[in-house]
């Protein structure tokens, strides 16, 4: 590999790590506002009724499914998926309850021909719910099919956000199992 290619690879890896580690957006502390006490006791919005069978078993179908469930919105940014051994990946930045607090990265693997990097990442996520890339640890969720990986971050906290995070992960895990 020539020097320019090495520099480009290191730069792309650094950008990917930045997306793993620096996705949080400053969100006002909910404990400092009197109006937020009723929000903390609120329950999450009911999930949209979506028929999973209407979506293709590929990254595009997963994105459409997650949009139909109202878990992601907007225009995705393409990710350099090869750094984690995936064949394709996208990232969404969206909001829940009024602030830009959600980042969702979705990756698709070709399970019939996983390279060593993919095997290592998938095994680590299965075992610990995390993987390491260039010394950084990322929390991730693997679908039951083993074909998709999701990195989901909500910089806001509280009962409503925690419940929504859990629901998003459950629906993602069961996609096309």
C-alpha cells in the first residue's frame, strides 16, 4: 500500500472513530427545568404499526423499516463500512422530543463471506455488546440474523428516552430474523 493510500485509510478510520465517540450533542439538563418534571413521567409515544414483511432484506429495506417505525429520519450519510468488515453503512442524525440527540449507524454484512475484521467485530458484539476500533470502544447491537449491526446513541436520558432506546433495539434485533 503506498503512502497516500495509507494516509487516506488512517484519515477515514479517524472520521469513523469520530462518529463513534463524538456523536453526543449538548442537551440541556432536564433536572434544571420545572417544566420537564412532567416530561420525565411521560411514557414513550406508541410505536407505529409496521409490517416488517413489506421491507426488503437489505440495508435499504432496513432503513425504510426504521423510518416507517419513526426511529430515523432525514438524509443518511454514507459510512466507510469496510473498516468494520461490513459491506455497506449509513449514519442518521435525528431528534426525539425536540432536540438533535439521536445518532444511528446501520451496517450490513455479507454473512456468506465475512472477512477477519467482520468476524472479530461480530464476535465481540455478540459477546460484550461492544467492539474496539483503533483503541476506541463502541457499543453496538447485532440483529438476530447476524446480517445487520446498529450503533444507537441518545444523548438525552430519562425514562422516556431509555424506553425508546430499548424499543428501537428490540425492533432492530428482530428485523428479518
